């Protein structure tokens, strides 16, 4: 499958779109300025599932879910920004209401290698502009999945997703997206941390997205309390810069949200669960990166005592999970883990758990979502929805550069996610407690034959 199906045209900036004055602000009894509530099928600060089915099969297991078509029909954007790894432009544009497909400015951002093909597929759409994201380190990808939509009522809509902009991802997989809403303002106001996060992330793309950055600068996101966790590629050496990217950024923000409490008594081992759709090369032992760097960032300012080290689990579909999914082995194409990599890190299987989502009725839909959760005394403390899989490329690896004589954080890929610390808004896609692999289970790998017929009677022969 191609990463992008593609465009070209001149810059279709948001200034070309129809502009309206921002709605009047309301003040509460204490004089505090608040946003007007927009009538919408989407609620700000909420994690949603995408539907299962709906294009070529009937809708199923989709209670409370929203399709891309639903989102765009509800918002009816006068300008759109879509940043993603894979874009099937025909699928994307056909998800818009017909009256907007050739009129509303649409800006697309993909990794540099995919720009040419994407531009070719949008040649007939002068309202579409394609920009490239630089990938300075080999094997990096523009893996972020972020959309920003402007509607004619003065609201700005932010969607942080786990789904590529392709039909297969929005129809058959377990996917989630986070939705937040802000309101354009012409007067002075105090920026929220969420707004600062979004501005900072967009600034890494430099001039091509300056129009969108300015739009976010004039948008009030004061009602949004969540934080963005992101990665940008490069060899990062400045200590302050390092702390704002990758897994060190997650550690920094978790430390702010959950500062060290010397009075807290560890009565039990806390548990961290990582659930992903791809796994990178993590090293010859868990201490090298998985627990040695990544877990330490997950613990942040509250490391567990040595006598009660944290438990760490990795939820990833085993062969049985994929074979019995609604797509059979074909669903395994979106969980690209290689047997050749697994053979070098067989220690990882001791941490692995099956994909189970019976509570959400999505066990049969292969997970493409990525979720990280901390449980303390069996209660979820925070949830991170993100594009980042369990890999050094996504989260970064700290090392010492002899050439530069400095510690550095090496990140290959662009990633973005949202951290939620309000338990009332968690929407964890997997069942807890998790189900560990049995001695006969193996993770599904795309470069290995699977000869036992799947639910559709097919075998996997790469």
C-alpha cells in the first residue's frame, strides 16, 4: 500500500477562505470569560472511536464512534490542514460534503518522499496544497496524524488521531481520535498550555505552516486542559530542547502534572501498559531502552522503590488475534512487526499481552491505535493517545556523542499525541487486567508464513 495517494497547486492559505467575525464571548457571574458552546456531535476534550464498517460492510460495534465523514459534515470547514503518514486523497476528498470538495482550501502535509505522488493525485484540485515534512535521518517517517479545521462560526477544531487518511484505517481497524475546540478571538487573552504546545509543534514545520500557526495564536483554548506530547526528527543536544521532545517531554509534563510526593506510600507495584501497532528494534535486553530509558520517562517524578519495581506490559496482537479478526490475516498488514526483529529481542515476549477489547466490543478489529496508561492500585492515572509506537525512532534514544562531547536525543520520526489526566474522560481501548501471551503464542509478524487458515479461509504467505 502506498503511503500517500496524492497534488499540486499554489498555496491555498486560510486567508482565501470566507471569514466571519468571532462569536461574542460570554462572561460568568464572576466575570470570567468563557467560550460559547457550539452545537456539535463532537464534545471538546473527548476521545472517540472510529466506526467498524460503513463503506463496504454494514456498521457494527460502533456505538459512540464518529467517521471522518461525520466529522467533516458536522464542522463544514472553510479551511483544513491534514498532517499524516498515509493519505489517499480520493478517500479524503470524498469524505467532505460535496459542496466543499473543490472550494474549501485544503493543506496536506506528508513526508518528503511522498510529496510527488500526492501532488499528482490532486492536480485537478486547485484548492489543495501539499507540503513536505523533512526527514533528515534515514528510516524516519512523518508519522503524525493531526488535523486542524476552521469553521465559519469562528471555532477552530483540533483532531489528534491514530488513523491514516485511508479507507481501510477508518473502516476495519480499532482507531481512536481526540477532539478539542477553541474559539478565535480578536482581543488579548492568556495562552493555555495546550495552545502553547500546538504553536510549538507547528513551528517545527517553519514557513509552510506559518498561516496556521498565526491562526492558532489567535485562538482561545482556555477550556482545554490536556497536553500535547510530540517528537520531531533530529539529533537534539540542547538540554532545554531535549526535555521538550520525545519520551523526555512526556517525563517533563508528567512531572508537572504529578509532582513528587514524599508522603506517598507504595502499597503495591504500579503498572504501565503500552499498546501499539508496530514495534521497533529495542536492544538486546530490556534494560537497554525499554525499561532503561522509556519506562523511566513513564515513571517521571515518581519512580517506584527498588523493592516494588513497576510492572510493564506491551499489548500487541498475537497470531491468533489477527487470524480471528474481521479481516483475517489481511488485517495484519497494519501491525508491521518483523520476525527478524523479534528474534533479536525475544525477551520482549515476557512483557507481551494479547489484544483484548471485549468491553469496547472491538476485539475482532485489529488495533491500529496507540495507547499508554499508568495504573496505580488498579486505577488508571493517565492516558496517552498518540501516533507513536514502541520504538526508538518514535520516542527517541538518549546517548552520548563523543564527536560533540554532549548527551543527545536522536529521534527519526514526527509523532504527536495527547495526554489526558482527568479520569472522567479516559477512553481506554483495551481490557484491563491484560491477558498475557501463553507459552505457545507469538506476536503476529508480517515476514513469516502463517499457514493455519484464518476466519476467511486464507493463509498468510509474504
